[in-house]
């Protein structure tokens, strides 16, 4: 009985693995397509778009996945063919890295500026009035009556 169970599991695993590479290749191609911008659409990936150009990109990506190219090689091919704007996520290296770094740096500088301003305003409001300040206020209030 145990032997039949082991043989049944082995057969099931063998049948399941024969369809898995095709499914994983399709899933991989879809993931890559979702990282590539449709050349003719605004704001859509090649995966989402039904434009002719997007269909051509999906066909090319599927072909390159079947050829065994890596994700990086496929994305580099598309970038070389269409320019760096074809990628929905720009690479985080070199000049393109500024796209990722500048907003973060701006946020940090803005937060630091606010902290500095709040501390400065708090220091000004927490200061005590001097005897000279009190005398001026008394003179001005007495002169207005």
C-alpha cells in the first residue's frame, strides 16, 4: 500500500512538472511585459495594452524567454531598441539613479528644514521678556489711553 502511494506521488509530481516550465515561462514573460511601457499608450505597460506595438513587444519578450535569456538581458535589449523611456522603472544606476535619489534627498532636506524652523520658532516664543521690554509696553499702553 505504501509503495503504491509513493509511486502515485512520483507520477503526479512528474506530470505536474511537465506543465510547470511552460506556465512559469508565461508568468515570467508577463512579469517582464509589465515592466515595459507601451510605446504608443500613455501610462500602460505592454502587458496591459492591446495596441499593436504592445503585442509586438509581448511576442518579442516571449521569444526571448523561450531562448533562455535572462530578465536583465531582455530589458537591456528593449532599452537598446526603444530607448531608456521604454522601462516603467528606470535603472537606479548612474544618471538614471537621480530619478530615485533626488525625491528622497528632497524629502529629507524638507523634513530637516521643518525641524530647524520649528526649533527656531519655539526658541523665540519661549524667551522671557526683559525689563526694558516691559517698560516699552507700559509706555506704549500708557500713551494710547
